[in-house]
């Protein structure tokens, strides 16, 4: 179950599973088009059998790139990409609001046995280039199970406000558009995954937008090859997504029509305010599996993997 790692410096890091010969994902950190709010992303992400479960620059949203961390409304700036939602006007081209999340350095890039690690430092900037935030990001790959046809990655980001005033994380919904609370970690699925099955431990489909749950699963069917894949998104316990400890609650942004997308939103119903010098830390696990898993199988798998 050995994982291997290839680093094309200045461009990407690729992690592969030696036994199957499958490249599980590429982490691309080279800068891209300014209009698309440059930031690192994972694409393509594949199942152990080699099926792709992410999309890249689809014609409806060129700034959707695999799995990435986003900030659609950040103190008046757009670190998401493309047009900016303005209440009463809809989506407006405001290039002077498009910012970026820039790769600064890797602290660790390693693969040993059945585990791979990417530890990275990034800086967040508005359109003018000032330093607004610094991020420490850690992506760990493991849990490779050829018998189950699955593997997992854990994504942890710690974002520190470097401004002299609060950073306000919002979304189109906090700015007046219903059911568009995307911000934070964001996954865009392949076009073939449209109309896939979406469920949590206690609900299905249309009931999930803006809801809360420990995990959410998306099952899609491939084009070009037979079969399905299941992608499961899971909150770290420390996220306190339900808000019992007084921290800002998270809610699921999820769509299966007109495209497949999932985000455990940082600011679905209300803004998240990060004071100067404070750090926002969030962790997630993404399980990637061959086949159409049902609720019972997903629940058992999630329960069997300790944080």
C-alpha cells in the first residue's frame, strides 16, 4: 500500500498509489489566471481504480478547480473568482475585487509507506496585493484500502488575520442570495455527476442545503467508463460545526443540479468575523471510493476511521 510522491517544483505535487499505479491527485500550486482568483487546488482527484472525481475550469464557472479552499466574500474582496454577487444587481464583473491565495513555501513534502504529507504556508491578498492573512495548510493522505476500494485525505487550514481590522467572511447568501452559502473548502464534481445521490446520516437530497451534519456523501455515475464513485466529506470534531461551544457553526452548501458541488460553508447564514491576530482553524476529511456506497456503508466507514 505504498504511496509515492513526485514534486515538479513551482508547479505541482503528485501523490500515487504504487500497487495500483494510480495517481490519486495532483496538488497544483502554480499561479493561474488573475480573473479566477489564483489559489492552489487538487485536480485531478481519482479513485483507486483511476476514475476522476473532480472537474477543472468547467465552462459555467472557470474558477471551479477540483478541491480548493475559497473565500467568496472577504471584507469586500472576492478570493473565489469570477463575477461578484452584489445584492440587487446579481453577479457583476468587478475585477478590482479579485484577490488571491499565494503559495509561499512548503514546510514538508513527504511520502513514507502508506502516508503522504503536504505542509504548506500561504498568504492571502486582496486585489491591491496587501497582506490580509497567512495560512498554514496541511494535507495528509492515508487510509488506502484496496479491498474497500477507498482512500482518504485530511485537510487542515489555520488562517491568521494579519490586518489591523477584522476579516469578514461571507457568501452570496449573507449578501442576499438564497441558498448560495458557498465559501471555505469547495469541491466541484465531474459534469457526469450531475443529478447524483446526496445524503447524510439522517437526510437526503433537497433537504441538505444549509443544513448541519457530521458528514455528507455524494454518489455519482461516470461518463466514459462503467460504474459509480462515492465522495464523502467529513468535519473534524474540533470544528464544532453545530456550535455547541459557541464557535461559528458550519452548514452544508450542496448541489447536484445543474452541477455537482459540495462545501462545508464557513458563512452560510451569517458572516464569520475573524479579529486582528486571531486564527481560524478548520479540519476536514475527504473519503474517495469506487462504487455507489449506501448510507450504512458510509456511516460504518466514517465510524471506523479515528481522527
